[in-house]
């Protein structure tokens, strides 16, 4: 069975954040980091080379595969700020309709700039997703 490719590392979150070249993206990333810290009560940790993650949960699939992953996190990518909402978005449609300008993947919320969304709604989305994860998984 394959191991998770994205795992926590000992790399410095502070150094990673300071190295974000785009000044506005760096400021947006710092704001999202603060939201995630408030939602989880956990310190940031690097997951792989480019994801800042908070907390962890243990998953177990019917196939027998299991592992640990972050409860929430983000990655400041060139095209967009990627925010990881691990439960996905189906159960958060009310919030999503009020969020603003974004696109999604399965568990990824893509925002070009934080100014494109309602920050209060985003923080509530992050908070609700963390609560969901804690209610449904073993978390740390």
C-alpha cells in the first residue's frame, strides 16, 4: 500500500512564509494562517515542501489504507491561494453561496486574492470544517 506523499516536515513555516515573493500573497497567507490558528488552536506545520497545515486527523478507508493528514491548511501557489477544506464543500453550501469569487476542487478552495471573498465567511467556513473533522475523526 502506498504511503502518503504529503507528510509533516521539520521545515520552518516562518521561513516558508517569508519566502513568498508576491507581497500581497504573503499578506493574504498570513491572514489565512491566523484564521486557521484560531479555528484549530494548533501551531502551523509544513506538510511537504509547500503546504502549511494545522492539526491532524487519522483516516481509515474501506480498502484498508489509513494514515494521518492535516485538519486544514493552505498553500500560496502562483495561480491562487489554495485552502484545504478537508470535508469538501457539499455540507457548506450556505456559506459557499456567500463567500465571493472562488473555484473549488474536491477539498481545495482556490482564491486569487483574499479581497475577492468575504473574510468573515471564509473564517466561518474554516471553523465549521475543523469542527466537522473533529466530530468525525480521531484528531490531534
